[in-house]
C-alpha cells in the first residue's frame, strides 16, 4: 500500500513539476517575444532617427509634409543659408503684393501663400460666428474616412483653400459666412466638388491638409473640402481633365497648352491670398478644361 | 578676316543665347544649377519640375511677357503638352530662394536628354 501511495505521490509530483516547467517555458517564450518586439521597436526608432538625421544634415526639414506622391509640399526644408529669410521676404511677390512692381507677376503655384491667409487677424473677430458651424464640422471630423475620400479632400484643400465666396457688401469680413454672396458660395462648393472629380481623373494636383484644425477658418475650409469630396451628386462633363484659375481681366486669361478647350467656368470668387498671374481680387474664376478631340459639341 | 570675325561673333551670340535662356535674367536670385527630373503640366495647367530628389519646383513660364528669355527652351516647348511629362536633365535658375515651407520658383535655362511620356 505504502509503495502504491509513494508511486502516486511521485507521479503527482512529476506532473506538477512538468506543469511548472511548461508554465516557466511559456513565460520564457513570452519574455523572449517581448524582448524581440522591443528590439524591433528600437531598431525602427533608430532607423527613423537615422533617416531624419540624414535629411536634416542634407538641409531638409524632415517634418515638412509631403504630398500623396511623397514629394515635398514646399522646398523640402531648403538650405538654411544666412540671409535667406531676408531674400525670401524681398522676392516673394506672391505674398507681398505691395512690392511687386519690379518682379514679373509670378504664377500661382499652389497654396504656399494661402496658409498665410489664415493668419489674418480678422479671423479672430469672427471666430464666434463660426462656432455655429462647429457641430457640423465635428460630425464630419469624427467620421472614419476611406483613403480615397481623404486623398480627394486633400487635393480640394490644396487647390482651393485660398478662395472664399465674394461678399455681399465690399469691405465686410471675408471670413464670416454671413457676409458671403450665396450664389458665389454655392459656385465655390460646386468648384470644390469638380476639382475633386478632376483630381481623380488627373492626379497631378497639390495635396495639402490644414496644419491647425483648431483654427476655425482652416477647419471650415477642410470641412467644405471633405463635404465636396463626398459629394456623390456632382456631375462633371466626363471630358474635363484640367482646371485653370484666373482673375478676370488681369494676367493670363487662358492656359497656354493646345488641345484643351474650356467647358465650364465657375465664379466669381474672392482670391484673398493672391499670387502670380492670379492676383488678389474678387473676380477670380475657375475654368474647367477638357480634351478638344473628344468634346461632344 | 573681318568677315570671319563677324561670323564667329554672331555664332557665339547665338550659341550663348540658346544655352542661357534665363540665366542672365534680373529676377534670378541664386546660381543656376543642374537637376534631373520630370517636367509636368499639372491638372491646374501650371508647369512643375519634379526632381529626382523628391522636390517640387514651380516653373516660371510666361511666354507673353516682353522678355523672350523667360520662354521655355525650344526643345522643351516643342515636346511639352498638357497631361504629358518630359523626363530629362535640366538647368534651372531660381527666381526665389530655397526657404522652408515655400515652393521655389525657377526658370528652365536649358534641357537635354528629353523623353516624353504620359502622366502617371
């Protein structure tokens, strides 16, 4: 009897020992996994830091946003040469219309100067009025966006963020939507939708995102861009592949490239930032162009 | 001898003009430099140079202005079309300095090894 009991005890002890060993083994494997994961994380962080270091050393700004194709949205950070800031201020005709006389009107190459429009001190005056639209903005911001919608909205924002509807009365605050001409506001939203469609047909567009969504002006424009990107009712002629921004009567009125014909024109809008052959003004139009050979007219 | 000199002088004038479309323009703010990239007419119908270094340069192109050196080099203008791109070696001259957050504006001084393809 005693022998059997001892045998059972030994077997039980053996089973317990095996269980403990298995648990220890599992625990060790878990620790190994954690160590491996931490090592990989460290490697990723090191690689990222090295990449950023190399970019910085090469004179680029690693924090500068890229467009959908990985291109720098600005100068890539540029070279930090002494005196460059002064030169930039003096030669940037697109931002400073006051000293343009000696500089040829430069083409509106994108939204570089648009960002500055958001810094307008007038914005603060009308921040309260924008609160009314805040609820709608939040609703859209909280929606999960698919990649295509996000990309289209970024194209719309990048190409139109410097435009606002024309005003019902001159001199009113252009950032307060109560002052907007309703027809112009409707046309601008339609233009946003159309540019979203063009960006899907011809992805050579400027992608941009707001850099400060707590700024009510940027938030509203981003919201409008998202709304346009999700506009399923927008119906643009299937031949349209390009668009052209112009200030009525000033500067270039039509693009230089043959083979394309104007199909529809929307406006007028207020180009607050100005720049190049699309100067500041409330007579800004967006013309949509399509291939001449496939036009059905 | 005099005629040979005049001929040589004219040839020199012609060749330097062809090679320097905008290098001597008063708006150039920095030294011209060589860059390889793709010249593309974007959807907004403006011209940009996508460099191999992943930078985007805005190309000044305004053929109506009374400064013929601001036009594109002939080999570029002959091959460039909307919605097409021209890969090649470009010499560009900056109209604005490189600055963080600003797209640099350049003119195309000269170009070679051009290959046309459709926009991707």
